């Protein structure tokens, strides 16, 4: 299709035009550096202090034959202090040039930090634009105990790239404020060989071909955590339409999985519509799937609006990842220690889809899992509300988190429980949440004292009693 130039101009030009012309600040204003991290308990150097990102405009080219990525990342941000310098997170890659408000800025590398010093100080509460020109081959993260040694981030495939970045790999392919509390909107203009296509977050505004290359323009208008950003390059079969409930839907399938994954478009539409009834209105402008054939990876990820699957996923995986559009994507964790708010909720949701389609109830699924694990199992020796960095994706976070919600449903009853979920997603829509906020809301809506219940299921490092 041809790109819709008016929409692109509105999403990019209007946003970037709000930054002021570069000029010296009044002499009496004192400027100080932003911090190199925001102090996340698991990833203290992720994210940066002194500003908030508002919009990323990624204008990139990628050559699958050479693994070379190049382009410009233009970020609209607002200073949150009088800022003398600030950092972006960036792992690897070569930085060629940086400008701030159109003027060349000095920069230095310090580990994963790209330290930028603008020509003039940046005033508190005033928007600014930083543009980073860079290139290189993104490095796949391997051997990390956080994800049990599985490769993640920018993963090279036979026909392009599979990009799944949770928790800290977004900065391997674009300079960013790489923390889930620092959400922004995104526009991608990605140029690839003309025999390849690009799938990404949000809405496909269009594409065009020039010579041997094709450029795809995607736009995500809802705030998004950086780890949920993706650009997936390959020989996609793209299907577009709407869910039965009318939500726009786009899916990209690797031709190698076209037969096995042929039903994922219909399944994703059905599940999105059901979650919209159960969890509250869908927060985004489109839904769908990206299904790639990555046999050595075999993971899926809740990339915003369009979950990413490295295999032909079944209903359990699809219901899990699509529930993350509510729990994880729209309502993101305030910091990584709160990860059960993503994974425990998605585990419960997969059980709920099973119940909805005629299988065991969520209480039965929780009880079955509870009975399978002896009290001496290491599964119980973890506080899922603070699981620690290297075990943040352990089975206990998923399964015990899901058990917590299934038992909470049984304890407070369906009317209060589903009101709780819908209030949670409405109150924190396109924002962030914490365990303390969720448990307080549960007590408020149910009218019950739930302290001992949540202590037993989220914090106790031993097997709780089912009737805790």
C-alpha cells in the first residue's frame, strides 16, 4: 500500500515541532546532570534520570545479508530538572553523531550508558529533541541467568530478525530510556530489501518500494515500554481484518509455519474480544500476532498490540500473551520486582480461557498445580512479589502468581473479583502499577481484610495452606 503521508506528518512532525529552538538559558539558572539509572532494584542502570521520553521516531535500515543496522533515533522528551547532561541506554553499536534541539552535542560511552552533553542546558519542564545517528550489528544477549540462558533481544533469522527484548534488550538496537516506567509512543520507518517485509507494533500506515528496497511505516500511538517494542523482518504473509468485535487486526506469518499457524488470526481475534469483556476495554488501536519460525528459540513475548511467537502457538500461549495487553502492556510494572503482576496474571488468564472453552475452572487448575508440588519443593521457597533478579521468570512467579489470583477469585467471589480486574486496568490504563496498589484495591472492593492472604501467597517462602 502507499503510505498515508498526512498521518505520518501528524504523528511525527507535530510531535517533534513542540521542542523549542536551542538557546542559552538565563545566567542564574543552575543545571545538574541526570542520573545514569533510576534505581530499579533488579536493573539499577536501566532507565535514566532528569527527563521523560514522549516519542521515539526510529528511521532505520537493515540488511539481513550483512546484519547491518543503521539510521537515526529521534526522541522527543521533557526535562524533569534543569539538565546539564543526560544518558540514554545503549549496548554496543557505533554512535556517529548526536544533536540536541538541532545543534551538535558532545557524547561519550560509559558501559551501557550513552552520556550526552547538549550545547545549552535544558530547562525543567521544557520539551527537547535528541537525535542519535548510529549503526552496527545488534548483539544478541546470551547466557543471562535472568532468562535461564536463553538468547533474547535481536535474534538473527534466515530471512531477517526476530526481536524480543524483555527485560533489558531494547537498548541493543536503539538508544532509549530502557525501563518499563518510562513509556513513550513510537513511529518506525524501516527500510529493508524489497523481498522482505517488516512487522511491528501499532498500525501499519503503509509501505513503498524504491529501487531494490522497501520502507514500512508503523505507528504506535499508545504509550509503550521499550521492552515491548519490536521490528520483525522476514518474508511475511500478512493478513489484515477485524476481530468479530470490530478491533482492527494484523498478523504476520512466516511461510514455513503458514499451515500450522493458519488459525492464529481467528484465535487472536476471539481471545482479544473475550478479554475485552472480562478485563475491560482494549487499550490499543489494533491486535494480532507475529509468528516466526525460530526453532532454536521457542519463546513468545507480549510485544504491544501484536504478540511475538517463535513457533506455531496454541490457545494456551495465545491467551497468555494476549492477556498481557492488559496486564503488562497497558498496565506495566513500576519496577521489575513487581513482575508477578505480569506473569501471574497471564497464567491465571490462560486458565480462565481454558475454563471459558469448557476445561477445568481456574480454581481446579490452581488446586491441581498446588497438589502436584510437595511442601519441600524449591517452588515454594520464593517470595513471588519480590522474586529477585536471576529468578524473576521462575515457574513460581507464573504458577504461584496464577494460584494467588484463582484463590482470590474464590475468596471474594466473581462479582468483586472481576470488578477488581476491570478497575485495575481502567485506573492504571497506559501507566504503571505496584503490588501494594493492587492488594489495597482488592481490599477496598471486597471489603475484606486480605493481609494474611496476600502475605501467605505472595511473600511466604513456604507452601501456604489452601485456605490461607
